[in-house]
């Protein structure tokens, strides 16, 4: 995305990582996102810095949504940390955010992966489906304290 894309009414998407409000993203992910509860701020900041692509959703300059993409830029892209503030859901903003994350760059032709326990209907609209028999997962291991 070369410049912020306006969305009615007064919302915009922007893929400038320097614009991301790390504190707002950390607050949402670490306290309200079932997949990232307790995630330290330093980890959120690093994940934004090292992402292949980030897309922010803004209203009046305030961060109200986010999506992060990790990719090898050859074969796969992994969609992560997608959210829209609950009070703004149901307005089509999540669809616009996911569409921009997937279709708004040279990554659109990759094999896309996603882990989610919700919003399956939204993601199906963008071609996501149940994994094939070839997909396996090794869960994260936490260091012993």
C-alpha cells in the first residue's frame, strides 16, 4: 500500500509499521486476545518490527485494529494477531483489514496460513479452509522458570 486507504466513515488502513501504536496493540493482545494473553510488550514490539508486513486500522488517528504477516516471500505467508476493537466489529472493518493484509501487497499469491478459534466465516471469504492432511504443528514450548 503506497498511502493510507480511507474507509467510510472516517476509518483508514495503513501499512506503515512506523505508525503502529505499539502500546495500543500490546494492550489489546496481552489483555483481550485469547491467543496472546500476557504477551510482554517487548515481544509485541519485536513482532511488529520483524514482521514482513503490518496493517493498522485507524479512526481519528487512534489505532482500532491490526494485522501482522510473517512470510518467507517465496512460498508462504502467515496471518497473525488480527483484531478490530469489539465496539467497532460488525461494520465490515475486519474484512477490509484482512483483505488489505492478504491482497494489498506482493504476498497475495502465497500459500496463506492462519490459526484461529473464531471468525471462521470471515476468513473463509478470503479462501481459508480446514488444513489438509499434510499440515502438522509443533506447539510453542515455554522456558521453565
